C-alpha cells in the first residue's frame, strides 16, 4: 500500500510530467541551438586563465580583452607584388605579374634599388611587369616572410583565437542579460564529464555533460576582462537522456547526492576530486562496456573530445554552454524536492 512518501513522489512526478508535455529530453548540446565552448578551445591561448580567486570569490575562467596587431608593413615596392591580409592564417604569395599605372610605374622605376637612375625614355601610361624579370623581388619577399611576417603570424594566430572566444563570450553575456526573465530567456552552465554514446539499439546519440553548475559571466569595468563564476545553486546531474534509451539512473543520482554531501570541498569542474568518482561510476553503471576516458588515454594534456562509439565514453573535460530556462519557474525546485524525498530514508507509517 502506498505510503505518504510514495504519494508525494507520485505527485511530484505528475507536476514534472505536466511541465514536460510536448518536450523531449535533451540528448545533445547541439539541441539547445545556443553557444557551446569546449575546454580544448581555450587551451594554451594567451589571456586565458582558470581556477582563480578574488578574495572569497571563485573565478573558474578569466579571458582578458586582447587587441589584434596588424602585419608588419613591407617595403613600398615589394608591397606591389602581393596582397597582404590582416589574417595570420593567410600566408601571402607573390603575383606572377603585375600591371602598374603611370604614377606607380614612374615611382617604381626611379627607385635606386630598381634601376639606379631615372629612365631616359618617357614612362608609358601602363606596363605589365613579370616576376621572372625581377629576381630581387623574390629574394626580398623571402626575407620579409622569414624575418617579419612569420614571427608576427606565429604570435598573432593564438591571440586572434582568444579574441574570437572573448567576442563570443561577450555576446553570450549580452544575450543572457537581455533575456532577463522573459520567455525564452537563457542561462549559462558549466558542465564536466561529457557523456558520448552512439547508441545502436535506439539509434540515438548522447553528447551531454553528466554534471553541471549554473554560472554567470561578468565583465571587469576597468580591464574589460570576462570572468565566469559559479552561482550559489547546487550542481545538477543530467541523466534524462539515459532514461530515453532505457537506462535506470536512480543509482547515479544516489551516488552523486552521497558524494556531494560527503565532499570536503564544493563541486568545481577544475577540481578532479569533486567529480571524478561520480563520472567513473556513471561510465561503468550505465553501460557494461562503458569507460572513463582518463583511464584509457595516457595523454592527460589532450583535451579534445574522442569520437562517439557504440559504448559509453565519459570524459573528464569541461564545457560551457547556454540553454533556455525552463518555462516553469518551479520545475527546478520540484526536481530538487523530488531528489530530497527519494534520498530521505523511509520511515514507518
């Protein structure tokens, strides 16, 4: 006979069912159709720092605002022989031939390093010059690439990646602020433990962090650096996708609750001790062939994601992602209450 505890759980399940009508569990980050930032995108970039503290405030990520530097200018006459892009990924190459107008040609031919003395005959209105007739151009171009352009490109390329990440994060900050409570408003979360699974029996793919915690992005008004910091909300376990492919997730929730309650430190995606036990348990419990990727890969510095397989892979990498807030303001509270009730020992009725 159902007791009061079971009746309460049934009532909470019904509330969640009503909220979920017409919506399917999210199995992949792409389904949110909102920005996603993976750990490997930040790795080794200038201006990026993790695991900072500001007094008593935790700062999980800081991205400084950097300024792009233009490429070093070549000599004026050499500049005529190629297009110089502002993109360090676009290595310049020489034209096979160029066509100069009267003004350009007059200047070009009177320079000492070209002919030594001004031409005796009148300069034509237009003239085509071929690279093969000017071997000194190729020599000067090679020196320019080696001594000026390549050092600039080597330093500038990672800086440009950091600038693009900064711009994307800043745009996400604006979107989160503008949404403020309206329908379709978004919030930002920091997840750890990417579950990757190409599930054959259901023909479904899972690509989602198992643990996440809501974060906020702030901008330093003086330096304009962006900071990603955790909110006061508790970490969440994402297991609805596993239910969709027929997996029982009750033990995962129980294990997570136990570890979070017993932990000496609060959860942080940058502190392995605060999450590794949960992730390793999830990998083995949800799939007999599942694996926790750090146990399989010897290269701990490789933070790129492995390709999904027909068995579950759980990584130790982190991800920052945006998602829409629930249309119901009480859904998160109901979920937390349900877990509290489930984890509370049964008493005699």
